[in-house]
């Protein structure tokens, strides 16, 4: 079986270890940047402003980007495999590592945490866009803490647990396809007038690709909350009660689990590009957010990543034995 479509558990763990050790150094041409450049090129060529044509062209762009990214990962791994099995394995692990961003997510959250710890609101607002899309100038100290915690929760799925799950399902090719889908959604999957039709297919594909990972992420955060602070039950309760209140069909699950784990109210109205967006609140706590909440959220995602590897390995073993 090709490593492009199947990675043994030790190789997936090795890919995660590479991400943790190396992260995303700027001198390496990261595949997500190449995917983003392809999406931007396609948008310049295809977006026309006519609703009907934009929907069809946006769907075509989404399918083309996903197919090209997947085919490129497959070709690179199989080409390395022609040199030898070890070369193929190394290429597969390297490509798999680029789909994970545990180190990058933790570093981005830590940067805001350090800035707020030093009472440097200007630095914190400069660092916040690496995590959250909302307008940092509209946020006070408590708002910035909430924004970081929410983004860490949501990205625990998008940046860590979802690609891990897809690595277990279909190897690096599936994980790269997922990253293409996620990048498409982050660039064109909006409901504003520009992307309402052009990005609709990308947004729907992203919803489908994240359906199971988001719920697995919530479960892993609940497990992590139990092991780290004995708050698994409150995390589970808030997730069950509030996850579906989120405007996203998926993001509410890890965010609600995080809210219960930290006994913190998340969500609420937020400003994006100068426009206020009404959002539901998650969790019933009324206490003020603290910097310690960022540290606690960062700790939870590390534990959740470990739980995801174990749970996904168990799930794959069961499926293979039943097949």
C-alpha cells in the first residue's frame, strides 16, 4: 500500500513530532501558501460578479484546487518511493507534518499571552490577527483573551485534530486535500456580497469535511479537561447544551467544550472588518476572562492532540477488523 494513502500509526506520530519540533519556519515553502496562491490566482481569473456564473466558477475553482493539491502530494510521495521505501516514508512524513499546526497554534496564542502579561495591548493587538479574524482594535483586554481562547478551541480542530483524523483515514493525500478545503474556506468561504456565491461551494465542502473532526475535537477537549482539571463533566454539559447555538455547524463543538472546560463564557457579538456580527454565547459563566485562561487553553490542545491520536488509532483498528 502506498504511503500516500496510508500511514502506520508510528509514522503519524512522527509527523506530529516533526510539527512540534520544527513548526512552520518561514524559509520552507509551506504547501498552504502555495495553495493560497493558487486560490488567489483563480479568484482573479474567475470572479465576475454575476451570481450564477460565480457559483459555478467558484465550485470549479474549489474542485480544481483540491484535486491539484492532492495529486501533487501523491506524485511527490510516489516519486520518492521510486528511490526506495525509506525515501517514500520520509516524504510521506514530511508532507503529513505540513498539514499539522499544533506548534504554530500554540506559538501564536503564546505571543498574545506574553504581550497581555506585559500589559502591552498594542503588541497583543498586532499578534492577534495570526489567530483570529476579528478586528483587534474593537477588543479590550477581556475581549482579546476571549478571542484567543475561542480561536485556540476552533483551531484545535482545523489545525490539529481534523488533519490528524484525515491522516488516519487516507494518509497524506487526504490530509492535504483537507488543508486545501480549509484554505479555500478561509479565503473565499464568506457570506459577504463578494463571496456569497463564489465561495458557497467551498464553504459547503468545508462544512462536510469538518463534520466528524469538529465533534472528535470536542470529545478530545472533554477528555483533556477531565485529565487536566477534572472538568470533563462541565465541558460535556456545555457542549451538549450550547454547541448547536453557534452560527457554524461545526465550530460550536470545540468552542463549547472549551467554554465548559475553562468555566468561561465564549462567543457573543464580534466585529469583523468594521461590521458587527451577532453571535450566540457559549457557556453560562459570568466571571471575567484572565490571562491564565489562555495558558489553560494551550495546555488543553496539547492533551487533546494526544487523545486524538489514541482515539483515531482505536477507531481505525476497529474499522479494519470489521472490514
